[in-house]
């Protein structure tokens, strides 16, 4: 994530300057470095979070509409997704359809509960499945 940075100390000791830096940042976000902590923070505005949520909601609705229409799904979706997920070409056709259906459902459910964590996990699981299909020896070993 390429964001302007401030330290947690800067945020506490110079809040006005930190907010000014936030307002000037192109992405309306700052990375807040915390000394001695594994996780940094991201400081952003409530308006930016609301905009991001609208975009995610729209993307999920669009994908859901495409997946629910068999004609659109077969003619458009895989052509769009193969550049995004090149490894899906190793999945059998029915597995590709199942991946897309599950990804859209998980994204929708994750948005509903306010957690994006399930979507990357689903992608990783399906990528691992594609790796198995890509290796005939491994596939045969797992089938037996």
C-alpha cells in the first residue's frame, strides 16, 4: 500500500498537521506507523470509507447480476476473469463456474458482515485447487 506516512507519535502530538497531511493526500489516507507493533494503522476519512463501500457494493451487485444470467456468465465473465485470475484456466469448466459463484457469494456475505477476510481466503483456496489440477502427478496422487 503506497500511502504517505506519519508516526503514531505525530498523530498524537501534531493532530492538526496530521489531518492537513491527510486532506492533501491523493488517496485521502495515511499510513500510521506504530513502533513496536506488527500492524500499522490507516487513517482516512469517514467519507472515503463510505465511498469505498459504495464501490465494493456496486462491484458485488454487478458480479452477482453477471453470475445469475447464464448467457452473460458464459460469454463474458470468464473472458474478464482470466486476466485477473490466470490460474483459473487450470480448473475444469464446471469448477471455474463454481469458483465464480462461490467468490461472488463470499464477497456478498463478507460485505454483509463487514469483513472482507473471507474473499481473499476463498481465492487462495481456489488457487491451490488450480495448482493441483495443473500438476497431473499430484492430481492423480490425491485422487487415489
